[in-house]
């Protein structure tokens, strides 16, 4: 593993401030997607251990909630600093289990840490309201209080950031948390727990339960002590978890799938659009929920854009993320490869043209060639479904109204992007796109100060920003009479 601090590599779950071995239970092996090598394993825990974690979170809640916001903020701030102090090790761990290039992993650690810094600051700004009374002898006051014990279920594509984006605001608000990380990338989560412990976050405030998704998830959604679930993952699982949470009317935040349109208008700065498309499409090898999924290019610039994108894609260097200069790692698993191939084959069968890539990469394993398809027909599967891989399908369009209708013709509504320079068009299109986020002349929109989230089947709630902490707070109204 070759970490500077070997204790960051934890192969145990973290419950109630203790590191828990499998203790005769089964273990889950964790692979390096670049080599297929087994890196280690984590306990495959189930409902009983999850219940223990929930009970620990419940016990830890009164004292954590009672701390001043400043005291909680200081611990979160320390956690943030420790992440940056150990950025190299955390990034290396991430590249090993997730596959993204080391530079990208370094970037994710800084991004992940930024949520702890931000919410440490926001903890101190959980303001209430006083409302002018509706009767002269009444005074109306609004206070905000932590929801209580929260659950988080996170995916493998951002093994650290999806955790801090939930744990940061939850802990800042005074909630405690039980987290189930993705089974493909538990080591990043456990390293964060190790650092949380070093930062002085008390036992039970943050618990990390590795194991069977169905069993751990089932306990988290059915245990009445859990008052809130925050989930990032597929729409299919999100829908299921939301239904499970309906029984107790648990509050839910869902960050689900996307089908991002990336629109290039005739008046766009084409070089900037190519650069944006490259970042939006091929970052993390296309495995982000905000990746451009459908590229709509206006007919006047279609051929020029396609040629420039091809040239840019040819400069990508595919390989093991630990090697210098590599820009694009492997896909997470063979299922991911199959999905990309399926979308390519479907589009080609329906008449698309292959401009670049199109096949598994010569490196073997789950490496795949960055792919561009042109003249993709509108009934191709990739127009409706998220590919989650390095496939850029280029669709042609004629005018603004047409492309807005195409862009909005999806059940999803997470991220969208467009490139244009005409100011009125910029506002018209930005307002017409039915998405939670719109990138205008940029392919990179995520940061801790802005509200991240989707509409329609892409989710509920917002993460990051001044709004993110509201997801972990309840509003209480006090009506004072007889004054
Ligand atoms: P992805 O395609 O990104 O892996 P998933 O929605 O399958 O998306 O997984 C996201 C997270 O949800 C992971 O931590 C996974 O283990 C978890 N998960 C998957 N199925 C379930 C389930 N039935 N109940 C609870 N969690 C689940």
C-alpha cells in the first residue's frame, strides 16, 4: 500500500469509537480496478451491527447536540486540516481502490475536505427568526434544531467527497451519523473515520458500517431511531430507499442519476467548449452523475466541434492512475464496461458514426477507449439513459427551441451545460433548462459554496452551500402568548 501513515489503511468497520473486525463474519474483498489485485478486505456486516451503530449514534447524540456550534466547528475544522495533512495518502488510497488518476484523487481530497471547512463555518450560522406577531399579546420565534440520528449511503465514484458532503453538515448541525460507504471503495471512508477520531470527534458521533448493502441499508431505513437518510447513488436504489423511508416518514435527501445535456451553440467559443466537454465528459472516466451524457451541437459548428473534440480526446493518456501523466483510469468494473459497450453498439446499429475509440482499451481489464460518436440518432439508448463511462455522443440540432425541448426530454434533472455568448440567449436557455444546475460556458460546476442537487428523478434536496445544512435541521416554531 505504501502509505506514509500506515494507520490510514483500515480493514475494520468503525462503530461507537471502536474498530470492529469481521469476528468470524464474512469479509468483502476490495479490488484495485487498474490491476485486478485484491488490496484488502472489510467486514461484511449486517443488520445486527448496523443496529449497534444506530444505538451508538443515539447515545452520542445528546452530548454532541449540546455542544456549542463553535465547539463542534473546531472539531470539524481539525478534521479538515488532518485531511489536508494526509492528502497524499488519502489520494493514493483512493486511486488504488477507485482507479481515478492520482491528480484527480488529490483534487477530490481537497474538494472533500472543503465541505468540512465550509460546514464548520456554517455551524455557527444556524440562525432562527422572529416573526411579527399576528396578535398583540403574542411573540413568534423560529428556532432550528438538529434532526437527530442520520444515515448516509454513499457511492464509489467520489469515495471521499460524497461522505464529507453529508457528514460535514450533519455533524455541524449537531446530528450524529451512521454511514455505509460503497463496497468498492470502503478504505477511503475508513481513513476518514480514522482522521475524525484523531480530530476528537467523540465515539458514536460518526460510525462507518461496511457490509451488505441490502442488510445495512434495510436496517438504516427501518430503524425508527434514524430520522433522516441522505443517499447518493442510482435513481433505482434511491426510489427503493425513499419507499422504505416512507414507513416512518423519515426525511430524505437524494442525489441520484443524471442525463446531462451539453449544448454548443453556433456563437460559442469552440475551444472553450471543447475544453469544457473534455472535463465534463471524461473526468473520472465519465463516471460522475454530472458528466455530460448527450452533446448537442448546432449544425453551423458541428463538424468543427467534432474535429476539435477528437483531437483533444487523442491527447488523453489511459492507464493506471498511479502512473505519471495518466489522465484517465479504468472503469470501476466489468458491468460498467458492458454498459458503455451496449450504448455504443446500440447507437451504431441505429446509424451513428464512430469518430474515436469504441472498444475496450488494449491495456485490458476494465480500461476503455475514450469514444466519440457522431450523428447519433435521437432514439439511441444513450439519449435516455446515463452511460457512466467515456462515451461522447454528438447529436445535431438546428435552433434554440428544438434543443431546449430535446434537453428537457428526460426524467432526469441534475446538471446541464451550454456554451453561448449572446447574453439574451444565455439567460433564455439557462432559465428554460429543467435542471438543478446549469453550467454556462464551463464544464465544471461543483464546489462547496454552491448548492448541488437535482430536480425530477435526479433527487431531492441540496448539498453544500448555505442551503446544505438545512437538510439536517428541523424548524421549530415557538408561539409565546399572554405577553
Ligand atoms: P452505483 O451504480 O453508483 O453503484 P448504487 O445505487 O447501486 O449506485 O449504489 C450506491 C450506494 O447504495 C452504494 O453504497 C451501494 O452499496 C448502496 N446500495 C445498493 N443497493 C442498496 C440497497 N438495496 N439498500 C441500501 N443501499 C444500497
